[in-house]
C-alpha cells in the first residue's frame, strides 16, 4: 500500500492505493525459516527499486514459539513493483 502524510491532526497517514495483501509473507520464497514473522522496518525507493529492511523474527529451530523473539536479524528485501518481494541479503 502507498501512503502519504496527512496534514490533519486526526490521522498520521492516508492510504492512497496499493494491493490489499502482504508484499512478503510466510510462503514468499526466502521466508521459509522466519518462524515469528516480520516487525516494523523501513521501505525506501532508490532508482526505481523498493528496498525493505524489516526485523525478521527468526527464532531457533525446535525451540518453543516464544523464542522467536530472541533471535532476530535485519532482512533486505527488494521489489520492482512494490507488490512482489524478493530477498536480497540478511544481516
């Protein structure tokens, strides 16, 4: 989804368009081992390519589900169209 900053005191952003589904989710290639999902992050557009840097809650394989908060990493996902994400690097 695309948003713009609102000048109103009531809302911070106004949705102006975009798909009503996640760009990156559990079934996206490259997200198979992310047990706890994604948190926050930033998206920037540079030279026509969108770059997303989310916190990936990786967890520890075989550990209880609450351990997904213990092991995190910064992901770098790219997209040409802001609709389909592709993993690039992990930090």
